[in-house]
C-alpha cells in the first residue's frame, strides 16, 4: 500500500509556532502523497515532500528557514537513498534553494555518493544568495543563541520515507544543521546509515543531535534490528536509547515494505505526519506536533 511518513524535526517547537508546523506538515503530505497516489515512484514522493518543507519559510530547519551557523550563515545538508542502495548527498551547501534536489543530482549524475561545499554546488544550474535562505525567525533564534538566552528554539530538520504501489522504498532528509554550529560542521543527515537509510525492507529518516546519530549509525542499526526480527517499538526504543547513551536526543521515522509505520522521539517536541492508502483504497492519515515523548507503530 502506498505510504508516506514525514517528520518536521525533533527538538523544541514552541507552542505559538506549532500551527505553522502543522500547516507545513499537511502541505508536505499533500505534495508527496499526490505523487504516490498517481502511481509515482517512492523516490519522487519523498523528494516532493522534502522540497515542500525546504521551501516553507514559516517552519522547518531546512532550505529557506535553516538554522544559522555561529557566523550567522546558512549551511545545508541533504540526502536521498532508495531500496536499490543508490544514494546521493550534499553537505555544507550555501547557495542552493533545494538541497534535496542537488542530492538527487549527485546520485543521478555522478559516480559519487556525497559531495560537499563548492564541489556540490558546481552541479547546480541555479543559485540563490545565502541571505535569501535566512528568515526572520531563524535570525531571531540566532540572536538569542548569541546572547546565550535560555533555550532558544532548537532545530527542526525535515525528512520523508515512503513505499509506493510497486513496493519501492525511499528516504530523504534535509537540514540546516544545528543552531550555532561551527562552519563546516556536518551532521548525520547526509550520511547513509546515520540519518538516512533505505533498503528493500525499510526506509528511515532521523532528526536530532546529529553527532549522536552519526556515532551510533542510527538509521542503519534500526534496519538491522528489524531485519533480525526485533519488534518495531522495541527497535525504535533501542535506537533512541543508544543515541541518549551517546549524549544525544532526537527522533526518527520509518516505513516497512508492508506499509507499517514507525516513529518515535525523546525530545520535548517532534513534528510528524503520515498518509497511506490501503489496497482496498481507503485513505488514512494523521499529523501533529507532539509534546510527549513517545514511540508509535501503525501496522
Ligand atoms: N540531525 C540534524 C543535524 O544534526 C539536526 C536535526 O535533526 O535537528 O544536523
């Protein structure tokens, strides 16, 4: 059954901003699921959902509205992977409106998996000013971070995983990284197996403190545990526990080939959503910004 699961980041999403996140989640579900519902490929479905969230200037730390580095600039990472094992990723790109599209270009037009900075940008036909990616909200959060104000709003990376009508799986993740990160810092998002993963059984996208997802190979290890027969809830709990052990916190989403949906987080908030059509043609969906750490499996 065609299934799309998305996240708009795990972190701190203050109450007054949650409606903007909900609206953005719904728009991304509409964009991505329209592709799947039309018989499209999972890769195109996750691309459409993530590009929609990258373009959303009111919510999500990716593309326009990315979190700012310590220098007050935007540096984006993005990755795409499908169940054939093909992946494309970019890191530290500064002049690209939709980093996820550039990641796809790396995958489709080069023999490489990950390109960074100017080398990645050279693949693009169009460029934007770094300043055009900076929103008022991101600038205000950065000012508070600089002033060491208590608890500025954290990051809210976006991601999508999907299985299409033909049983193909794909995962895509895009982020501006973490607020105040050092220039040149790369998180888990563009590293296959850390923040993004897809194989013939499951597709995974992570969000949270990238360093901890990197050092615990979070996305790949979730796939390994599920393949070994671990129950979904247990497998997600194990990953979040490992991340916590590595001094981090965050969340993840996943979809299995049979359309089973998994998501969980242990931060104060996480934005998530899913939509799927059963083989009998019934549409089911849900999306929200949750503020109680939890793990869900929707069989
Ligand atoms: N995982 C992202 C990173 O570390 C940030 C996030 O998901 O909030 O770059």
